[in-house]
C-alpha cells in the first residue's frame, strides 16, 4: 500500500522531499502556510500550522506526519499523537529542537559536551555570568531564532534589556560562553522509529553574518578522532532524545580539539544539502525512509569531496532561472537547485552542489557556478 507522508510547512526542505518521494513511490502531501510556497507542487492544503483543527484535518488523510520546520506548537503535536497519528519526530523529541534552554538542560543530563551556559532572568544574572566568563558571552532567545536572528554577543548585563523586557513572567534567556572556535562542523544522523541509525560524514560549515554560506563534505583535515567523536555525539543525541528522521547536530571545534554542541535540527538541514548529489543516499530521501520506517540507505560519499554553496539573495534583476543557460554552459558539472522563491537580499533561494576528487577544483567550480546567480 502506498504510504502517505504529510509534511507540515511548505518551504524548500519540503520542496526537496518531492523528487525522492516520487522515486520511492510515497504519496507526499504538504500543508503549506500560503499559496505559492516553495513546495507548492505538493501542497494539498494551505493553512496555519498553529491551528489544531487545520492540522488535524490535514493529518486525517496521511499515514505519518513530518516537518519542514520545528515551529508546530507542542499542544498541536500532542493532540495529534493522542488522536493516534504517527508523528516523526514526535513532540517529546521535537521539544529539544524548539527551545534552546530545554535542549541545553537535556544535553547536560546526557553529559554531551557543550559550551558553558546558564538560564538568566535579568541583567544582574547576565552580568554575573559575564564576570565568570571573561566579560563576553553569547545571549540567545530560547525560541524562534534562525539564521543568527535571536543571537547576540554581549559585553554587559544590560546589552539585551530589550529582550529581557519582552519575556513572560518567570521567562529566561540562554547565555553561553563565547566559544573560541576554529571552525564550525555539522554531524547528521538518521534514525528510524524501530531504532536503526546511520551517520553521515562530519562536514565543515562556513557561516557569513549568521547564515550558512558554504559546506565542505567531509570536513577537511578531519582526524579519525574527530570523525569518531562527532558520529558518537550524533548517535547519543538521536538515541537519548528519541529523534526519528534526520537529525543535524551543529558543532564547534576549538583550538584545543574540543567538540561542543551548538544546536540541533530535527529535519533535513542546510548542512546536508551536499548529500543530494554527493552521497549514495541524499538527506531528503533518507528523511523519508526514516519517517516511513523503511530500511535506511548507505551514507557513503560518491566522490572524495562535495561542496555546497548557497545562493543567497539571488539576482537583483530578473528570475534565477534566467541565469540557468549561462551557468550550466560554463559549469556543466555543477548541480543547481532552486527553491522557487522570489529573490530578496539575504534570502536562501537555491544552492549549488559540486563533487570531485580535488578539493580546490570543487570549491572553485561551486563558487563560480553560484556566482552566476548573484
Ligand atoms: P540560529 O538558531 O540562529 O542558527 P545559532 O545558535 O546556531 O543560531 O547561532 C548562530 C551563529 O552564532 C553560530 O553559527 C555561531 O557562528 C555563532 N554562535 C552561536 N553560539 C555561539 C557561542 N556560544 N560561541 C561563539 N559563537 C556562537
């Protein structure tokens, strides 16, 4: 029988599940926020994911619910589970990707390495943390941040007074030590409800202005120890938090070779786009296999190196597609992925994947092909 997979959210992650769903013979349905979203080709419903009755009506005709984002409220998710709907990842796991304070507390229980942190309720508590951590720290809003929004480097307890004044009674912000990282990494794993887990190679992610700009797979100069520790962290988090589907663990590597967890995403993730063209099983196919509880695919690389370059903003004039002929003619080895979104400064509107045996060549080609869309 054809398995019907319902995706809540109509962004590019849902869009990129469409092709593998067709190949796997899954019936993909998307609850989009509005008409004309990135995943419009599979949108069978349009509505508010925060509204229980909207989500319930959508869930009625599917076998399993999964997500394009982590913002569906806990009450809605728990009501679905009570209705008997399969939800992957489920609310018990997803809460750790929805709230960074809840995540930090749980990772501490699991003894997963992470930056020093605290929940702070006011400027005095923040100042006390700063005094203990060399006078600088990173403050984060526990919920709703993305692409660096909701993250601020501070040097004084009063630097986030605007955020403190917006908190609900008893609410707190997350403060973390300012990690002197040498680079950022990401480890992805996929886990089935029945427990099977596979890990992808650890990758290096390069952010600009808080937004992922490039990913290199695998992370250059990764020692055996780094590869092992990162994969082990991925396994322990997936099992410890009961994650189903794709899990991305964003990591910091420090100059004294510590690997610390920054944050989690329980869905396909920008750090894994390279795998669409660079791994035997891409992350979108893998996510679908995992949430449908099908045997997972191997994660081996198809080439020594893969590089993903995001297309941020897009062309100032005209459509992305207008640039296809020139980019494709110049770089026929580049795989261009577009999200069907209107260009806007800083917006992720597509990406380019290139794979090959020489890292310098691969980086050059991926950047050159992406530059056609600037
Ligand atoms: P978002 O949810 O917006 O992606 P993150 O928590 O991933 O926010 O932080 C965004 C970026 O800010 C990170 O990729 C990293 O470059 C920087 N950052 C976050 N936390 C720290 C930290 N504790 N120390 C140093 N840099 C940090």
